[in-house]
C-alpha cells in the first residue's frame, strides 16, 4: 500500500528570474522541526543537523544555471544487521545543472552532463539540498561489529541463513571463534 502522507518541505526558494548581475550565494540551515520531518522522510533515527552552502552561476550563454553546493549533516541511522543506532557525519560537495524547458543549450556542456528542468522564476535550494542528503546517506549502515552483537544475543547455535565456511562451520561459529569462545557444533540435518 502506498502511503498518502506528505512531508513538509525544507523550502528555501531563491529568485532566479530576473537574474541578478552577480551570481547567487546562499547558506542554508534546517530548523529542528525541519530536521525531524526530513528524518522521517529518509527513514532516519534522527537528523541532528543539516546545513549547506550554495553558489549559483549561469553558463552556456545564460541558458544553464549551475549550482555548486556543499552539504554538512549529522545523522543517526539503524544498523541493517543489529538495528543499533549508527551515528554518522555527512560532508559532500555536489554540483547540479538546471535549464528551462525548450531552451537551446550551446556546445560547452559535456555529453554526460545531466540537466534538470526549471519551471517558474524560482529554484528551491532547500529541496535540492534535501535530495542531495538522500543520495549521500549510507544505504547499508553498520554498527562497529554487528554480527558479534547479534550472535551474542541469539546464542552460539544460530546460523545466519545457509552460509557455511569452506570447512563446514557456520557463520556464528566463526564469529564466536573470532571472539575466542569455544563453540560446540550444532547437529546438522540433511547435509552430509
């Protein structure tokens, strides 16, 4: 079932039409309420801080707007193995290019440069920063030693799926041996 819940945006609109004589520089900081909404949006345990810097310039004869940005965030994700909290710092530079629909762009762009469509006289820098945060998050966050924690919690006779080492021992046995524990092999059924 698709959720119909909508998220409040981290809106920071910037007027780009008419274009100022110089480029546009902005600093963005998310409020605690915006951090809570963004944490929910991205499935985070917490988003403690989100800030960024953005510089907008025009190129390709004024048809393309280039955004050079820097993202800084403090996040807490859930470990994909043990579900423990995994705090992390995110620091990422990024660049985006925007063009108006129907604009003819000159030949100074590389063949692989992606252009995002623009509509209207504003660009929402907050939404761009939020999307970049989503891209920068670790898709598989791990606690420092999650398998040891899980095997210690569940006991020495567990196995993780059908995984076996080349000598026939289970993953749990190998993990406990790593810790220096002696584990009696659990009886195997249907495998010889």
